[in-house]
């Protein structure tokens, strides 16, 4: 297949491979070379006419575009502007119908009273499991790590020294191979002092969320002592913890902070080194959905693949979280009309308009998107980017809406307030309680957040070029693999990662955090 018309209503098609000028495609002759992932017109368009992709307008052409014209960012403009009024027009729940109830033997499904053989992608509800760590508070982790968390950037170096010394100590221990602890990591950041209002609370809440995250078998919190993020107040925010596994101290209040930290880690390590994995229902899995470095194939391959997985996990009783609010602009009504009730709809309206208001208060254009990399990959407007981006959450009903740094309360599909920035948004997904992030990309990126950050490529070229970045290739969907086939492989891979198989960011030690900042620094 060389090209694809995604929706019957579309007046453009997408080049799945580079197409030469003069080629015949869907009844038109290409007037220019069309790069992979880019669009070409299927009808004559006049200046001002809407370009339709995914069945929705993605902007309007700024000049006449005869059939066969290559459409990129230079000849199309967004239709979006400012705050909008929204009306709740709910649509029926779709995802449930994709996964019907099973027949008596559990391997079949029933449609119109007849038993139909199971499609392997559409597994029956509640049977899948993974190997995870059941924590004392009832949460489930997919890793058993020890995290050293600085309350303020001033002690980043101290935390790194403590971790380095302790890892060297463990390496020389005869019992280190018997431990189930798979990593000992610190997460430096720039904040924790000289912050006011919302920024100060964002820092405190994200770090507190990390203390409670089930992927950490143990946590050491290291404070300086004089910062805004005072340790006593932070300890109060964190609340009750298992004091054998979570320890905190201020460097200014001990004689030798390195040795004190090492002794804390020895005690934490002793408490969690014998933790064991057990069979966990997949309903306990919480997965973040993110994209970055998107291209024209993102909405055709990797993002729909995540949508199929998200629907499957939700039907199993699990949880997925979609974020990147600015990349919902232009597709927000699709999400709003899938809200479970009017209250959730109203929360989603606030999610969208509050973020637009944030842009406008900063004097920035609301629709300053896509990025140069997106444009080079074939994405021309924010509507086009958003319509592709939101496919990651499939067709499930929206059950919950989270503010930035809030922790998950509801199972099913949730929306989370965070910007599009890859590391900030991925950190927010982890802070909400997601045990891993599924990250689709057409351009490629090596980073990892503080939870496993799986990279799913939209095209086979980047997967071949960057095997130490990309974990799973969805580009084969435009080659010789069906969605049903790939969805099964992908689901099994996600469960393998949940059961302990490391992804590339873990293999190569790429773990970071970034905290959302909106105000002044003192």
C-alpha cells in the first residue's frame, strides 16, 4: 500500500511511502513529490476551503490547491482560536461493544445469541495477569526499585554521591544477586526553593506522589534544611508511610550526610530486597499514554495501536491516562462527548479552557503548534495533530479528569492536565500513579521518565535507525501486518514489561523527572 484515505469524508490522502510527481493515486495525478506521512488533495480546493482528514476539518488552504497537490504547513492554516463554548452531546459507550461477553467455555463470544470464535485481540474480561509487586497499601508495582528523592535542587549532588557509593557497596556484596531490587536511582531537579504559589505546590505534590509510587519498594528523601520545601511540612503532606521503607533526613541536621544517607539506604534495602513478584490481575495496571516527535503516520499506526490497547485494558478493568492538553485542542469535543456524565464533561471543559487561559495570560498564541519536527513529518496544524494524538485513548468512556499532580482515583480512561512537553507530561503521568508510559514517536527520542517509558515507533525507518531508543515498531501496520495481529503482540509485550522485562530507557539508564513551572523564580 502506497497511500491511504483514512475516512470516507476526507478530501486528502496520506502518502505511506515517498510518492513521485506524476504518480496516479486514488484517481488523481500527483503534481509534486509527496514525502512519507504527508497529504495530497483528492479534489480541487479553493483558497479558504477546509482540508478534511480523519473525517474532520484540520484547517483551511491558504491558496488554491488542485487535485494532486501536496499539502504541508506552508499552504494550510488552523481554524482554531481562543476560548469556546461547549455543549454536552454524549455518544454511546463504544469500547464495551468491541469486547462482547464470553461464551460458556470462556474462549468464545456471543453475538445475537450465537457463539462466535474468539478474535485473539478481543480477550474476555478479567482473565489476563502480569507478575507484579503487591504493596502493603494495596497498590501494585511493576518494578522494585529504591529511589533517592531530593526535596530541593541544592542536594542533587549529595543524592548522586549517596547512590553511587551505595551501588558500589551492593556490587561488592555476596548477596546482591539474590535481591529483587532492580535499580537504585536518584532524580535530580531544579526546584524546591525560590518558588511561590502553584509552582511550589506542584513541586511538593509531584515529589510526594513519587514517595507513594508502587514501583518504588523503598524511598529515601533528602532535604537540605533551609529550603522553602521544608522537610516537616513535606512529611506532613506525604502522610503515613512504612518507616522501614521510607526514610527522610535534612543534611544540615546531621554531621556526615553521606554516611547518614548510606545507613538509611542499607535499612531500606534490607526491607525490600526480598520482595517477590506474584500474579496480578491486569485490572491493576495503570498506563500513561503519550506521544512526541509525531509524524504523518502517528495517527495511522502507533496511536491507533495504543487506542486498541487502551480499550482492551479498560474493558479488563484497568486504567489508562491521556494527557498533553494543548494537543487535545481541535479534538476536544470528541473527548467531551465521551464523558460518562455531565459532571465529567464540565471538568473536561475546565481542563481545556483553563489551559487555553494559561496560554493567553502568558501572552502566547494558543495554537503555536505543531513543532518543526512535526511539520517535517507531515503534521501541518494543531487540529491534525490533536485528531491523531487523541486516538491513543481509543473509544472508551472518559471516567475521570485529573488536575496536574493529582493521583488516580477512578479506573478506566482518565484525562490529566499537563503540557505537551515530553518529560513534563511523562513525569505527570507517573506522578498520577501510572506504572509505565507508552510513548509513540515518529522522529524518535531516547529519554525516559521515572517509570518505564516504552517507545513505539510510527514508522519502520526510525525503528531500524534507533534500536536503542525504540522498543516496539508499529510501522509494520502500513506494510504486511494487520491491526489484530499486531495488537496481540503489543498487548503481550506490555504485559511482559509489566512483569519485569526492561525497556530501552531502563537498559541504558535514562531516567529523569521534570516538574511543571508557570510562575516566577525568586
